[in-house]
C-alpha cells in the first residue's frame, strides 16, 4: 500500500465501535447510523486496506488476523484525534452527568479515571452513585442515570459494551480458612449478584457443599465478615486487601472464571455525557 495513503478516521471509528459492541446493528445504534451504512463503511475500509478485517457468518462476527493487527493502531489514532479536539474545544464543556457504579469497582478503579476527567472539564458536574448491579440497572432503566457500569457474565446477552475484564479469586482470612470443612461458608451480596452466582455455581459443579454464612449489601460489610472468619467470599484479584488472602490454588476450592464490567449509555445522551463515556472506555482500556 502506498505510503501516502491516509486512513479515514470515520471508517476506523466505525470499525472500533463494531468490535466494542459486538455487532453491526449495535454499532449503528451507538453511532446514529443504519446497519446498511455501517456495512458500507466496513466495505470501504476493507477496500482501502485491500484485505478483510472481519470474518462474518449468519451467526457470528470475529476479527480476522488483519483486523486484530489494525485494532490497536486504530484505537490509538482515535484517542489522539479525540484528545486533540478536546484540547481545542472542550475545556468549557458544561453540564451534569449521572453515573451509576458498583461499589467495589468504584473503590478500586474509578477515582483516578474520574479525577482526570474532572481536571480536564472543571465545569462538568459529576454525580456518582454506588449500588448493587441489580439496583443500578433498575434505576438506569427508570431514567435515573446517563451512564451505568454494571457487572455481567461474559456470556450474558449484550447490553452495553465491555470496558473491563475481572479475574476472580476466593478471598479468606488466611490460607487455611476452609481446610477440613465439609461445608464452605460463603460471605455474599444479596441475589442476584454475579460474584455470588459464580461462587455457588463453581462449588455446585465441583460437588462441594456450601451455605450462605453472611449477606451484606456493602463491600465493607463483606470484608469485615471475612476478616472475622465468618466465611470466604469472591472478589476481583486486584481488590483483595493486604490483610486478607487470595486463595488461587487450593484443591478444596474450584477455579473461578473471569467476569466483566460493561458500560451502558442512555438513549439521547448529551455531548458531555458521551464525552465521559469515551473517556471511561479509553482510560479503562489502557488499564486493563
């Protein structure tokens, strides 16, 4: 390909959005374009490159090897473009953005992300609410939030786009917390909870007996119960406090598979809220 040829950023944005949303239809919804327009833009990109970036069947959509190689540079080019425009036009961005976040994720990962956005846009009012995923979804669908981050199973029907993947581990007071126990005591959040379901399903699949020893609606309450020795819990690996133990290799406990954090955007999002959504996507992608 001649060195003077220039990539079209609109086509790259379409390509990256398809990857993030998992389908042409959802990409069109996010970009405000029809599915046929999205398909045409992909064809234009593939014609420009002289190679396919997606492998498509009636039931699946995946990146080709060429598409995988393009994804990283495409995201970098879009970040540079968006950052340049922000420097020129967005310092005076104003408005209020209502964001719902799971408490544990907000505690571990979000403060720095939001602080960077607030510094760049000091006139924007951020209203952040922490709650259980079920409550966040209920409030979001009733119009209480512009954006919401929620926990979900990787295999769950897609609502929103994945921004973070979390390796999960068993967390206990010490390495011997469940040694010799016929029944595993669990410290969990109220149902429905992705971490709780992951723990119960994994133990059931292994044939291990378990019981709910302590239920808490807050991360602090769950950690206090584990610290007191009332049971074990499940947390993302990066969130295990220093005074507790992550049990990653114990024949008495099953392996835990990853879960996800997804970002869902309300319809008719303001420019300010959309800019925050872009910022969260980019910041968490760099940290993932």
